[in-house]
C-alpha cells in the first residue's frame, strides 16, 4: 500500500499490509494452559488472533504455520492462534492473557 508523505493511512487498511515481516518477537501459545477466555483475540490490535480447529491444516498454513509447527499443536482441539502474516509482535496479547499462556520469544528468521 503506497502512502504519500504527510498523508493519512486509511482506516481498516491493516488487512492490505502484512505486518509479520516487521516482527522481532513472536507470541508462543501454551494451549494446555489456555482457558479459552478470548481476551487475546479481543485485545490484539491487528485483529489477527483466531480460534481454529488444530486439525485444520489448510487454515493454519494460510496463517503462516510450517508443517513442523502444525505437527507440534495439540490434536483435535479448538485453539487460539495468531495469523503470522499479520502479527507484528507487539506483546499486547501476552500482557493481557490472564492465565500467562502466551510467551513472547525472539523469532528465528
Ligand atoms: S503480538 Fe501483538 S499483533 Fe501479535 S498476536 Fe499478539 S497482540 Fe496480536
Ligand atoms: S488470553 Fe490467554 S487464556 Fe485467554 S484465550 Fe488467549 S491464550 Fe487463552
């Protein structure tokens, strides 16, 4: 998305700009510790946390997950995951999680 100097960015334009490439830290979810409260989904400023079926490989691949990462997920559960194409690593989700089920880790790129 091109933005002129001094110009304004259109509202709701985040979906046109993949923010994942900016990221230094990435949230890692401890699905066994998650109490499914949805607060991370609500507070994420990118709106990029979604609840998915852990067996839904097609959606997880679309969210930027590698086969190895998908393999490591718990089987047959609804889980919260960030869409890695849009997660900018801001830590809001980890700070808001009431059960400390999200840890920010340095991303290995
Ligand atoms: S780190 Fe920020 S952008 Fe990424 S999932 Fe958490 S709240 Fe959303
Ligand atoms: S805020 Fe924490 S406990 Fe709540 S759904 Fe997200 S990861 Fe799970």
